[in-house]
């Protein structure tokens, strides 16, 4: 295994992949010069995040303590000047949000969702058993490698369930700087009442992510935050959009739709499996006690279909991993240090928000 140095001069930045953390951090494709390996280099501008610097500390410390195949690892981290740098593996497909934005506007194929969901639940089961609530599960925090392995990231908003050596039945703290995550958070977490919340709040977020991956956008998208909270507390449960959940009137309204507004014919005519609908519904139960644990969800029959499924990279076509996009872009790419080789790769709008 490569040991990554903490000297900024050992990393050659190739190009910008994205801005994240409300544009207070940037993610770059970089080359680790001692080995030639390509990595993701994340740079936090600490001058911009002085009041939220503790979130960076929490994420780095916690992520380095977690060791699981479906949690994005950090190779190393270091300070250089006013910036904090974090080095992680290059996830060649970017985030699930990237895939939706660039190739699957109406949602991912069901089998791709099932594979990603299994990896996500595997990571969550590990995290929850270690007494951690993630509190920021969303498509942009799920990254996919070139081999089709999904990894969970975004641990800066997490919190411990174990306090002073004791497992707490409920947590009452509200995550700060979480404006971007509100649509995915559970009703009980948003209510901030005396009952509090536990790791089952993450399961609600899993249900929201299934809807996001299946529909192409997160539930309550475009809705004002006050109305979104009201709808959640009232028990408005999001659904997978297909021919079983869109009414006949909706079909008539959108069936011949050929504009960029509303639902496409593909959406109103498709049919997701009953198993996927059931998993989504049970994750989004209003009362946390009726939601299963991540471990229980992993035993759901829907995951038996993975054995006879195509590999995830095949299911994600026409999307290509970053390395293949480089190869197809030009026959003369021999040195990735030349950023101009990437000018037409459409990698500047990614949401690598890890």
C-alpha cells in the first residue's frame, strides 16, 4: 500500500473537479508524484470557514477512524499555509448526484439503485454499530469507483450516539451548517422536540436517497424549507415516480410531453419493482420505531437479484469513469499533468461533496 506524504510539493494538481462545502472547499484531480498515482485532493480554505473549522476537524478525525470497504478513506491530511488538504482515492464516476445530472436526469436503472443501496446500507450498518449517526445521507455523498463500488462520505455532519461511555436512546443536538441537507433529514430530527432522534433518522434519509436515485431529483426539491418541514411533519411521504404512482390524469397530462418541464414519457411509463417500492416505503415510515435497521434492510429479498445482475459499470453506461473519458477524449494522452487535455471532459460541474 502506498504511503502518502504530507508535503504539498509531492502533489501535482491536474484540474479542478468541483467546488463544495458552500464553495468554501474545492476538489482537484491530482497526481501523487512519488508513485504516479492519481488521487482526489480536497482543499479547505480555512479563511472562509473559520466559524465552521471544527466540522473539518470532525470529518478528518472520524473518517480516519473508520475502516470499511464502502466508506471513502482518507489517505492523509495536512496543513499548508492557510489551507487544509485531504487526500483520498479518485472515485472515477464521481458522486451519484453527478451521474444523475450528467447522464440519468430521469433516474438510475433499478438494478443500479439496488447495488448502490446495498453498499450504502453496508456502510451504514458499520457506522451505526460504532455509535455514529451520519445525518447527511444524500446522492452527492455517495461516490462510485471505476470498479462500481459505492462509498459513503460526508461525515462532517455526523454525531455520536455514545456519550460518556453510555449508548443514548435519543439525541437532541441539531447539526449546524446543514442548510444543504434539510430535504433529506427525518421529520423527528427537523422537529427538534423533547423526544429527539436516533440512528433511525439515517434510515429515513436512505428512503429519500432511493427516491432521489430513482426519480432523478430529491423529494421536496424547489419547495421552501418551511413548507417542506410542514409536509414532513404532516406525514407527506415521497414516492418513486412510475406508472403505479402517477395517476391517469398525470399520464394524460405528461404522456406526450416533449419539453424540459414536468415528467418525461419515460417516467410515466416505467415500472419499478414492488420490492423497491416496499423498501422505500418502510424507510420513510413517519414513526422511527417502524423503520428497520440497516442490518435488517440488508436481508431484504431485493438484494438477491444482485447475483444475476450486470456489474454496476455496465449498468451506468453511457457514463464512463474518468480514466476512460480521458482515453476516449484523445489518443495522445500520455501525461496527465497537462490540464488542457481535460478541456472537453465535462468534469467541472461535479458534486464531489465528501
